C-alpha cells in the first residue's frame, strides 16, 4: 500500500512540474510573438508562425512546430484596440491521466494596437 502512495506522489510531482514548464514555455512564446508584432507590422498568419516556429515564415515540415502546436491552437485577434494572441485547446501529454483536467486550457496575452516603438522610445508606449 505504501509503494502505491509513493508512486502516485512521484507521478504527481512529475506531472505538475511538466504542466508548469509547458505553461511557462507557451506563455513565453506568446509574449515573444507579441513583442515582435508590436514593433514590426505582421499579418495574422505571420504572427501565428512566430508562435509556432519562432519566425514569420512557415516551415516546410509543420511537424517541427513548438511543443507540437498546431495552427488551429493559435488564435490571433485584433479587437477592442488590442492585439491578442491565445493558445487554446493545447493537449498536454502527461505521464498520468489524473492531472490533465488541472492543466490550463488557454494561454493569452495582449498588447494595445496603438503601441508603436520608435527609435527613441524602444519598449515604452507612445503618447
């Protein structure tokens, strides 16, 4: 009985660590794409490719996307004066099936559309 509890705890630690790592990585990739889209005008497909591949152009082989993201997982929206990038319905591949319901389903970040970095204002919002 003790070994079952111990193994369950070990699996829980592994799964929670994996969830935290993946969520952090996805959030970082979305923020990088937002930063680049804020200073360099891109269309929605190029922004989606920034999240998927780390570059505005799509790769010839889509199997090499970041953390096995698919294009349908990345939403790019321009509404309410904001550019919003979301990763939705990402399927976490965990060691145990018990912790998948705890995994976050969406990662979202946004930046105002009127944000334009100029040569002297890099990183600040233009007023």
